[in-house]
């Protein structure tokens, strides 16, 4: 589905009109392409001064691995950490070119006075971020901090990052990554995702990395040798998920209802995957999924994408519309997961990724059934994450905002335009944006991610 307004404002005439009238100016977003460098430009790295350099050391190691062009602040601590990691750096002093990534380790900010270091790093370069650039702040989870003031200032980083995401425009994203003490080695997959074009439509997010066990991967195909199941894979977001996971090296079992057999076989055939025709609300759905998975040695990941909408105001909604949405979007996931746990279908480092929605976070007019189901998915993820805390398995969710699909194409024009523009990117996302985010959460290298809800919404103005 084309965004005619977004195309119009990219033209010289359209751009001028939009600027003069104060209309939204959606930028063309950089998205991942095979063969491109992970970081398509230079990185400016800085850190708050302090005695604990473990996070900066982890960041420096990753910058070496991705062959980034690194500029550094003049702080002695920063220079030393980068030099010890073997990072060849350039001085940021006098550099007036654009940076693709601004990366700041704020983990040593422990007092309100020290918050000034955040300002001192970002203020001089706020206008030096390239289009589709990345702003990333790394800190410690407030709930793990050992003093009230330390927890206070680490929590304040959320307000900073979310404001930057709304200020910088031009497709620039801003993220906050909280890393537990001792979990520094688990930063790789998340930092790679957020510095890359894979995270084009993800902004204003707070991600928590814990001490779960991550698996070393070949970063050219991080899902190589894995078996992944995607529900609702015949079209739309599900099809995009299946294609991206296959691109990353996974064998994808594409699941959908029998009515979608032709489309499902076409998708699976094009990615060298396999098909499974199952109604996920059926009593034997878990058994059939387990049977198909065990033929391939169990599941390394399952992506719960299948879902429906039946929009009506509560007063006009009949019982069938309510029950259908709850059963498909929520109850089926809980039942399938329980069956997979009970019958040891999930492999040791298995990843479960659920698709929620910003409707489940903020609610939506005419979607009491849908919002209830998607909020329930978040509850399911949070509760299951606690259950998995002592294992190597993880569960996370994505919460898409307005994504350009057949479903959103059917929305009335005025509502559709509002959905597109009410975010920091001033545009709708694409199915590939959801798929790239799921691929990050599904990789064996993401063992430190458990219980996260990541919005893929261009930093929607709705919800948290």
C-alpha cells in the first residue's frame, strides 16, 4: 500500500509546501540490504566518568567486531578503553561531519549533578546526526541500583531518550539499553540491531538485558541450523517474518489455516521452508505443532504472529466477535506454549516471540476485544518470562503500531492518515520492520533478552 502523501513531500514542490504549512515531513528510512555494512557511517562514542568500565569495554569490543569508523570524546577513560580493545579512533574535536551513531555509556552516572555529562556529550553534536541516524544510551536497570539517587538518575535516562526521539526527526531513532551487572557479554545482538538499518522503525524503546545465556553465532547468518515456526505465515507480517528468518539461516515451518494453503505453499516454497496447515484454536493444535517440530529435532524458536481483528464498539459487538479475537489472539498462544513446555518440544535455548500491539498498551476505539487480547499477550510474556528465568529459554514480544498491510489498507482514509502521522517518523511502518525486530529477539545470541515488550511503531504518540 503506497503512502501518497509521504511520496509527495519527497518532491521539491511537496517538500516546500509541507514546510510552509507546518505539515509532517516523513523521511525516507534506511532499511537493511544484503551486502551493506552494519553501520553505514561513523560512530561517536562517549562515556560518563567512573570506576566501572565494564560496559564501555563490551561496547568497544563490539565496535571492533563490526569494523565501525569510531570517533571518541576526549575523555581519558574513553580513550583508554577503546585503545585497550584495539579500536582505532579519531578525535571528535573539530569534526563537523555527520555521525550515523551517537553512543553514550551512562552507567556511571550516579548523582543528579552527574547528569550534566549526558548534556555535555549530546548538546554539541545534536545537529550532527545523519538522516536515519541512531542515538543509543546504555545504562543500568534502576531496579538493580544500590542507592536511591543512582536508581533515580538511571530512570531519568528514559525521559531523555524518548524526548530525543521526538526532537531529532529525519528518521533518527533513539533507544535506551539497560544492562544488568554481569550481563555485559549479552550486549552484542542488541547493540548490533539498534546501530543497524534493521531497526529503522523502532524508536523510543527501553530494552533490558539480563544475565541469561547467549549462544555464539555467525553474524552473517545468526539463525543458521535452527528450526523456527511462524504462525499466520501466508501473507502480510507473517510472510515477512518467515522470509527474514529464512534469510538469517533458519528453516522455517510456515503455519496457517487450511484455507490459506495455496499462499502458504508459495511462501514456503520460495524460502525452502515447510508448511503446516493447522487451526491454532483447535484442541489438537499443540499436538500437531509438536509432531511437525519433532521431525526436525524440536523448535529453536516459535513466532506467535497469527491474529485477527473484528472491530466494533462494545455496544455493537456480538459475542462471536469477542470470542473469536480472544481465542485466536490470546488463548491459542497460551495453550500451544503450555503444550510445548509439557512435551519438551522447545530446545534448550529456544526463543518464543509473540506479536502484541500498541492497542494492547494504549487501547483503541472500537477494539475492546483486540486490545484485551493484545494486552493479555503482554501479560503472558511477562508471566512466562519469570517461569523461564532459571532456564536458557526466553520469551519476548513486539508491539507493532501502524504497519502498511492489507488490513490497514481497509481502514477509512482519515483514520489511516492519522495512524500514519501520529508517530515520530510521521509514517507507517512496513511488515519487514516487524520481521527484523523479531529476528533480533529470535536469535540464539539474544539470551539476555527475556520479558521485553518492544514497540515497532516509529515512536507512536499513543501509549508508553
